[in-house]
């Protein structure tokens, strides 16, 4: 008896179904999964019988908790091409979803982080259930918010995108709807009905509208003014200083920031500044430039060691202080790659 595949595809009436099927690994993405989704989207875009696509998880705690970080760590340590092959093909998949010409419905139920954001947020309809937990926590492992975060986080209202990029803060349903990362709230016990209606050929707009519920203000609303003031500074150092004037919330947020990789924080802040003026595909190329340098550095491996390998939660960042990460150091991550630039067919 063979193990079940990591990803399942099916056509149910008018609906093309993608099911992430690694529940024990929180549906973390592998290179093969990215290639398979991209190939199936390329097939379905030419298939008139497929009117729309839905991506879901096969159960468990997560929609998708990100890329398979342990595999990327092992590849980087061994110097094999897997890590950059993964990121380049993951980013091509993100771009394919962004420009997919048919409705693409992501049903976000459970943990949605990193790569899970990339296979959902760029679609036309992002349906969150009451179980969703969203975050881009990459600065905590010496990485940076990628999978198109340069584009979509930089376009969040006010300073919210910068706040999410730097802190990796976790959001739930109401906040996701209110800032536009998710488009609708549908209760988890109604998602099977939604999929059935889509399979019957009902357009996603009306099928979702029939089942969607309204949400009130989320927890972020309470801190909106403090967040705007705190994250308005021109540098990470200025942000930390400003947060010191925002009471308990500011102190807790500053303390969280001080646990992150100083290099990652400064990369993420520049990302958000540059992303506003770039188109989507240029954002993806920029992210590949950054990740190509990150995988050749120190902090990603140290962050994964502390969080995943040894689990001591005590990373030793290099440099360890924000003051030791210069603008010139950060600029090197953003420099063109020449012949190694990401191509987006």
C-alpha cells in the first residue's frame, strides 16, 4: 500500500479542486507540490470545462504553514540546488496564481503562513473561516516576508503591512477581512456547501455571497492609532523608540521585535518601502534577489536551528544588533542578479 500523495487534484463539475494533503507536516509546501500545482493550473486554464478553481487543505490544523523549512535548511547547509529551485518555482507559482484568468478560490481554514499565504492571497477570492490564523513570521527565522509580500503587505492600509512584515503578528478572521487580505468570511461548516455550489457551476461571487457572514472590528482596531504612530519612523531603530511611547502594547511589540533577526528586520522595512512603487512581477524578482543572498548567509540557518532543529528558541544573530546592520549591508541583498535573475514565463 502506497502513501497518499502530498497534493490531490480533481475536477468536480465546473470546479477544479486542489487539496493540500500533508496534514502531519501542516501541509508545508515542497518543490514537487509547487511544480504540480503550476502544471495543473496551466492545464486548467486551457480546459473550458473548468470554470473556476478552489484550493483547500485535506484536514488537520493548517491550510498551509509555509514551505518545508527543514528541507530548505538541509539543502542550504549541503550546498545543493534544491533550496533555490524551490524558491524560484514557488515564486513562479505565486505569479501564475496572480495572473490566473479564471476565478481562484482559496478556503483558508487553520494556519496560513509563509508559502500558504503565497498559494492563496494572490487569488481572486480568499475565503476565511473562523479557524484561520494568518502570519508572515519570517523575520523570526532570519528570513524575510516573501511569496509576494513585498507587493501585498506594502498595499495594506496605513502602517499595517509594515507592522505585519516586521513582527510576524498573528491575525484572525475579522482583521484579515478588514484589511483586505481575506475577501469573505464563511463558517467552516459551510465550506462543503460552497464547494458543492461551485462544482454545480455557480459563479464564485454569488456562491460565496450566499454563505458569507459579516465581521465586526478585529483586535487590531484597538491599537490602530498606536500602530500608526509606532511604525511611522524612517528606520527600525526609530520604530523601536516610538513604540516606547505607546504603553503596554508598544512595550510588548518592541520586545517581540528585539527577538527577530536584525538583518531581516532591516530587509523587511526596505521591502515595504520599495514594494509600494513596484508592480507584482518586479516584487517577485526582488524577492528572489533577496533570498539568493539570504541562503548564502548566516541568520536563516541560525533561525531555523533555534526554532526547528534544536528548538532552544535562542538564536544568535550575526550581526546581533541593529546598529551593526548598515544601509550598505542591506542594499547588497537587493542588488540585481544579472544572469541569475528570476524569470517569469
